[in-house]
């Protein structure tokens, strides 16, 4: 019995091609730190979709956890696009740590919990 894909799901074969065969995570990493907020939002959106695929989560965490934490702001962003991007990064991090204590430990080691607390405290 085949599963029906939801509109936001990336099929496994497409995700595998992006991540493994096309060296996609390195390309996405480069896009995380460009000055164009639209490009950054697009790269984060792609990662958000990829992170929903449980078979890709450990590889994404291993390759990009430090970069995702670094891409988080120190406080609640002022612009809508930056706020949307930051929320998507939080969503990615949640996907990566939900079922993996090793990924959660990695988030902690890279200072991700501290950054999330700082963002939360700045929103008061």
C-alpha cells in the first residue's frame, strides 16, 4: 500500500538526491549566510522541508547543526522575513532533536539552548 504524499513532503528519493548525491547540504550551508534575506529564507525553507524526512535528520544535524545555531539571532528579529526565517530554523532544530538524544546533545554543545533562551527572553 503506498502512502499519499502531503503537498509539503519531499519524496525520499528527491531528498536523498539533494542531500547525498548533489552535495546539497554544503550548498545550502553557503546560502544560510548570504546578505540577501530572501535567499536565506529560501535555504531555510528547503532545510525545513528536508528535516521532515526522518531518514535525513541525522545527516542534516551532523552537517549543519552548528551553522543552524549560528544562523539564529540573539534576539527576536525586527523584520517579518527575519522572524519567519528564525521561526523556520527553530522548526528545523525541533525536527532534528525530537527523536534523537544525540542530536539534542549536539544542539546543547553548539550553544543552541542558550540562543533559544535568549530569543525567548528578548520577547518579553
